[in-house]
C-alpha cells in the first residue's frame, strides 16, 4: 500500500495547476423528487487527473448527483459540464467520454470476461483495431488476465467489481465515475479495488469521481466534498479539511504530570494539564514526540498522538457521525423507491 | 434562481450522433451476444424442442383417428407446419423476454447507458432472437420424414425466409412486452397469457373455420395467424395433395369476407413486424 500513498500525494489538487484543465464542473446543480430536494445548489469543480470523492451518508444526494453528471437523470436546475460538454444538452457527447461503475453489478455473468469487454468496446465505439490491445491492457491493470476466458458467473464479488472498473476504463474515458465502488466488499478486497483505481489513475491519466460513505476511502482522494442533505458542506483536500477542524493533540502520561506541564509550558508549548494525563496541542504531533519527551524533563510513561480524522471533520460539519445513517430517513419511502427503480 | 447567475463558460455545441457504421456494429454485437448465450445453454436448446415434439406426436396421433385420413393426408401433416410455427413462436418470445433477466441482473443498464441508440439495441436484440428462433424452427423440419411430409430444397429455403419474417415480428413483439415487465414474477404470467392464446388462436393446431364470432375476432388480430397460413400453404404446395384433402384441411384466412392471398398474409406479417419494431424501440428500457 505504500506506493498507493505516494500516488495520491503526488498530484494533490491538480485543479489548481495552471493549464491542467477542468474535467467536471457544476453550477448550482439541483434536483428535487416531489417534495424532497435530493440535491440543492451543488457547485464544485474537479480538475483533470484528480481523484475526487463525494463523501456523505446514504441518501445525502450522492447518487443523484452522479446520475445527473452521467446524463442518466436530467438536472432539475443549474448546470453541469463533464469533459467540456453540457450534461443536459449534449448527453451523447458526455456518455462517450465517461466510464461508469454502478453500485450494483451490471455484467452479463453468462459471458466470459473477454466477451463482456468486447461487448462494451463495441457499444463505446472503440476502434476495432484497438479492441484487442485495450482488453489486454485493462485486464492487466486489474490483474485478471488469467481469468480472461472464464465465465463471470465463476467470479467472486470483488473480482466482478474489478472487472467492472476495468470495463469502465476500456474506452479510455476522460472521467471515470464510481458510485460506491466498494460497497459490500470485505476490507481486503476493498484495498485491492483501491489499488486498481489508483493504478488506473496513474497509468491512464483519468479523472476519477467517486462517491463513498467510508471515511477511510475518502482518504485516498486528492480532494473531497462532504455532502449532507443534498448540499455540499465542505470541500478540500483531506489534510485541509482536517486542519480546519483543529490541530493534532498529543496525550502524555508521565511520572510527574504537574512538573512536566510546567516544563513544557516554559518551553513554549500549549498545554492542557490534567490529573491523569496532559494534552499538548501541536501542528504536527508525530514529528514532535521526541522533542516533547525531552522537554517534559520527567519520565514519560506513554504517548498518544491523535490526528483529526475525516470522522472528526464530518462530525464538525454535520453534527453527526456518518455511521448513524439517520439521513437515509430524510428521503421519504416513495421518493427512494422511485430512485431505486430509476437505477 | 441562482442557476442563471452561475452560468458555466463554454459554448453550446450540438450533441454528437452515432455514425451508421457505429450503429451497425452495435446491432452486430447485440446479435452476437444473443447467439453466444443461446449456444452456451445447450440444455435449453434441447428442452425447447420437447413441447413441440410432444404436440406433434401426441396431439397429431390422437387427433388423426378422430379427423380421419383423406386420400393419404392426415391431421399430422396438417399439424406439422403449425408445429414449426409454434417452435418459432416460443423461441422468439422466450429470447425476447430475456430482457427481463437483463434488467434483473443489471446488464440492461450497461446497454442503456452506452452512447448508442435504442433503435440499434432493439434491432440487435430482435435480429438475435429471430435468428435463434429461425434456427430452432428449421431444425424441426428434420422431423418431416417421420410425418410423411415431403421436403424440397426450394421449400426449405422458402420456409426459412418465412420463419425469419415471422420471428422478427414475434421477437419485436416480445421485446415490446418485456420492456414493460418490471419484475421476474410478471414473466411467467405474460408467458401464460401470451404464448398459449397466440398459439391456439393462430390456426397452427386446428383450422380456424369453426370458431364462434368473438374468438374469430381474436384470431384475426393475432399476428401469428397471418404467418401460419402462408407457411402451411408453402408446405402443402410441395405435397401431392388431392383436392378432397385440400378442401378438408383448408387453412386460408378470410378478412372482412375476403380470402387473403399468401402475398397479402406476408404483407400483413411485414406490417406487424414494422409496427412491433417501432413499439419496441419506443418502449425499450422504459421506465428506467
């Protein structure tokens, strides 16, 4: 996973790089289903080559937004451009330039992997002369080349998902949309899927737009938008968002807490003394641990560094943990049933 | 509304369209998928012959004693073309109805979100199902010697042509119906409600002459009726049929008091095919 880490760091916020271009851009995008405003005034842009995540609980409007960007649902208001084309006025042009991986499987499991890919290649107008090469390439990217001639019905859930991601990349789209790509997969498989996604990004230079309600997955994104009740409540890189929430905290348990607190304060640290432990606020807690131990001047029994997580960020902006999925109830049954049917 | 204030930059170019070549490639690919899936399920191929064969032999022999033989011509020979039509009908409808499965297992979305026209998808699906149905119907011809039906090369070629036309019309009809089925449960209901009435009211199994008025109306709006009559005439024409037998096993279709020629029947079948194709294209994938 180490290379995965670097991959996501390399191209931090390429949107801000001059001349890199914009892959997805929306202005006040909105959609209502009856009484429910599923998406409200959503405005954001995604730079070319970026991994951009929409983070939010179920029912927050993630899927509806993706569907509008993919021209599957007509925007109720506002505008959106994908790969330079207007989703409402030029849906065909948009569809030719995007790859789609839905929440639910859309493979023909009575065909082999290769046959599924061949079908896709034709429907997305991959020139005949390139089909063979592209199929080989995308299968290699997701490490399924040895299962090429196997029926998809023999695939595990994770393999099928990776094949779908490969298929989404087959026609070299400008933007790959992944709607909850890892939902229902075990942690190990999720990690594999993520390796695939990030490798694709690096090797194919594709922009990736994904939705997720997993905090740890949003960490992989170059930038993310937190969406709640149909509105974006915060946008930024994972680090930016965490910094907005607060600094790192370092908890120290020492042989003599009051003495340690005095020493640290004299050394210029911001300290909150306590009976059991003292808490030091710092910008980069981990790197400071050795200096803190030295400055404490007494024996340090334990150190615990706490960085703000995206959980903290989400809690900060929405007042809730993402785990309690109350938001799902925000959409009445009927609207949700209709959305499910529309899928 | 803020949307007006927040207009995105960039001109509005016209949308892109698929070229004819791209559309034809799509038709071919959808057709190919139908063929691949068909040949993969050998059990289904075999089982789809069981019912027609059962009808041909059980019903054929059973009724033959009742109907009797006229100058060496019996009910089995009358039934044979009808059984070929039955095979085409059931294969065409069950291929078309696989759309319900495609919907259930998500593959329909893969097709519908692709930058291709619904027309191309429906044409591919229809031609695929129709090809399979034609192959199945033609395989049934192999039973002709057992029934005492004489085949010529010309007859086989003509029958294949007619089967294909009938199969396109019926598959398109099936695609149209299947597009409106949202759930798996609806599938068996539709099969019951469509398949057997269409079969029984088409003249495939018995002459339509003796039916009461209201059933006659149903037979005349049944698209299969106009395919069965010329098919039977084709087969009969290749047999040495005495006039007495031809009179007893009459199978012409009358419409508003006029006996329809085979050409007219073929024309009506073509018209049905076009209408069903148009309906299938407009209904395909909706509501999604």
